[in-house]
């Protein structure tokens, strides 16, 4: 997340530019095939609502856009080892997720990322106690995606169709499993789903069998355990018969919700192909399911005067999010703000010094954050701004005496071995003095700074490592 501390005066705004980043890795060779996903529980009541809505409404892929809030969780062992993914890998998964659903005008916005140190969940067994334990980490109002080092027996798992959380295994990174499991969360079944009966090759019963979507081809994967379907060779070569006795299956090789695409690198090297029927089914769920509706962003948002010092607060908009009045964010809150355009107005104060996590972000479809602000100091008093962090901030960052005359002492406690810079700025953000730029061991440090050459006034002292930057004001006397 970005931990930030700043106060804003007139004229500051954040403009986020739209583009799609494509960055993902693949497993090479059939010997490295990822494991497949597990079963899921179909919410039949939610399915009925989606079907009813779908039948009574016409859809257009050029219609309204959807922006879904996503919160990412990387699971590690109790001691912090064996992480289920790196932040770079998770971002690649999120980028690919956006590509998978962009034809339907569905995009995603990262509302945060955290680490969960829990060995039990890092080697995930799909049973009720573990699922219940995992769900306690869900961030309300978001689609939660968990990355585990191991999911016993599976490469991924969705905890309901539809649903608001799913799991991905390390070994399935780069295999479109995130897109597959999120598809389940959005209401899609496997293309070969047998629960509703077998689909005819001619598609005549496609709307009432298989995945209940008429325009997805009959998928012979459902016959894989039968003698008519030999071991997977990534091309169907069986003699299985559909309910009408036909054998000329044309599998949905490049459909994300089939197993061919996930299991075979030959197909993953090509673009996935979802159908308009699948996207229509997703729309039906997005418009009728309360859980998924809670994860969606409205077109525009105005944040009015409020104070947030605890709990989770997820604010996002498809187009513009504007602050209005005195908005104070601090304490221990986890607050995220995101949109295509975020307009910060006077009265906005975000202070992460007390442990709050504060993120201002764009959607995955517009991940480039451009900050436009006037260059004159009369418009802004920028105390600190930091990039994404993967480690906690220092346990302490103290500067004393404050005010000081000639010298002052800086104390800080690093959570890990890291490079750290301590720099003094004026209120216009201009660098005045480098106190130190060095590698430091994990633990407590104390540095005495000589600033006798500086003019009296108010300054900002900032500490920056490779993962965060925090700051505070300090006053020099005559």
C-alpha cells in the first residue's frame, strides 16, 4: 500500500491515465502444467435471480462499464517464509485479469495488498474450518484474492458461485488461474459442468445443460475419466458420444472457464476467448447479487466532511472521485481511494504516522498515476508521499529536540536490513540537507544531525527506505 502524509491547499489534483499493462509469465512444457481448480458450491438462488434478469433484459458489450474493487492477500508461513507470491507476480495476475474481462467493459481496481502470516492457511486444505478462518481476513466491499504457497489437491479454488473470495496456488501463477477463479466469483461455471447434465454437440440444449450458457461449445472434458477420452494431450482425440450419439466435439480450447486453456501452454500463448453469453451471465450476477454489488464502483463519488481513524473504508469511482470539506484520515484505519480522476480539495488531511494504511490508486486499466500540481509553494504543503510498501514502517521515528538551535537527534527502528536516507526539506519541498544515505541493519538507530548552517524556520525531516517514506515537521530557532 501507499502510506502517505500530506495536507492539501487549493489546486492539487491527481489525474490517472488509462492504459492496459500486459505482463505475465507462463510455465513452459507440459511437465509444468498447473493443477486444476477444485469444486465449488453453486448458489442456486443467486443463479435463478441472474437467469431471470438475463432473460428480461437485453445486453450490449458496449454498454455501461463496471469497476470492481479487489483486495489482494499474500499468505506466508508463521515466520514470514514461503510467500504465496511476490508483489510483482500478483500485479501481473491483476493485469491479466483486466485483459481477460476488458471485452465486457469490466475492470478492476486494487484497493490494497497485505501479508498474512499463517502456516495453516499457507498450506491450504479445503475444508470448513480453514475456509471459515480464511474468510475472517476478507476486506468488506471488495473481491478478495488470496495467494497461497500450497492448496492441497488444487491449483485454485473459489468459495462460491457467485462469491467474493477465492484462492490461487503459487504453482498456478501465470496460468490464467486468477482469471478462472474470479470468473467463478462472477458467476461462471466450468464449460464442462456436469451438474445440469451433458450438453449436445449441436448446442440445442446448451442453455439448460453444462454451464447453462448456449454459446459455449460442448466440452468433452467432462468425459476425461472415461475410457472414451484418453489422457490429456491438449487436443481432444477421444471417441466420446454426446447425448445424441455424436462424437465430433470441438472443445472450447481457449475459453478461460475450461480446463484446456489453463492446463495447456499451447493455448495460453493465444488470447483467451470468452463468449457474449458468458459476459451476459456475469452482468446478470453483477446486477442482482448483493455480494458482488457491494464490490462495484459507482460512476462518480463525492467524499464529504468526515473523519476516519479505524476500520476499513474503500472508496472508488469509475470516473471521478472528489473530496469536499474537511476529511481527516489517520489513526489505524485502512482507507483506499481510487478512480480514473481523483480530485483532492482543500481540507483533506491524510496522516499515516499512527499506523494507518492509506492508498490512492487507479484501476488496473489505468495503472499510471500522474500527479499534476502547481509548482508554487503557495498552492501546496507537501509533507510526504511514498511508493507501495511491502514492509511495515519504522516502529519509531523521532526527532528531538524540536524546536532545535544547532543540532538535533534522529531515532528510528528499521523492521529489516535496508538502505535509508534522511533528508531535510523546506516547506516548498526543496531539498536543504542530506543527513545520511547509508545501509542500515535491522533494529534501532540514532543519528545526530548538525543543522547550524540553516536559516531559522520550519522544515520537513523525512526518512525514506526502499519501501516507504514518512516525515514530520521540525522547527529551527535563531
